[in-house]
């Protein structure tokens, strides 16, 4: 198993984050009933303010999404997140995707790298962040990922013979 010796990264706000200065926000009413907002770097600091406020104040706490781990584009086990796959060592990447030939791996790696670069470029310009995924090849050692469901080959069924209620 590969374990990175890189130092842990410090938590930082994502590009375009509009949460505020800190990662925890407390919104409360002051003595005149006007809403006040305070931002804190840690949850302990935010909890201290909440405990120090007199009872009866309307207090709401919020946590910044930048603290959450980035989510993967791969929503099912039969697909791989493209950005994650690019970061894998070559041998592991080939096994994860079910690729046996190094020339095919090089071609796919270049193509996925280009797509991820374009996606990130568009996202920084304010565009939509599109998911980039790779579909795993069906191999006997990956069979446990494809269990269940009603997978059927519909490429050789003529449209006039297709019955969607039949299920095969």
C-alpha cells in the first residue's frame, strides 16, 4: 500500500468561497435586536462566543464547506474519478482501469489529462465543473464491482422485437 510522506496541507478557502474570513460563523442578535456576524478560525472559538452570549439571544452557527474533503466524481464502483486516477502510480492506474497494454495506458492518460485540464480551466473562469470519469473495463478480478442489476446487451435487439417489460 502506498503511503505518502508529504506534509498535511493546511485548510484553505476554495476559489470563489464567499463564507467569510474564518471557517465558523456565528450570527446573533445584539442588545438592540440587530443581527451581528462573527467569523472564527476554529469551532472552539465559535463555541466560546455562544457560551458567553446572554440567554434569550437568537444564535445561529454555520460551518464552512471548505473544511469538507473534496468529493469524488465517481458515484458508482464501476467508474473512476479522472483526477484521482491521474495521480495514481502507473501500475496501480493500469490495474484500477483494467488496462493491460502500456501504449493504451499512455493514450488514455493523455486524453484524461487534457479533459481534466480543460474542466479546471473552465471552472476557474466561472463555468460549471463537469465530472470527469473513466469506466472500468470488465475483468474477472473486478467482477465484484459489477454484481447485481439487470445488465443486458441490447445492441443486437431489433427495435420491433424489444419489449421493455420482459426484463432480459
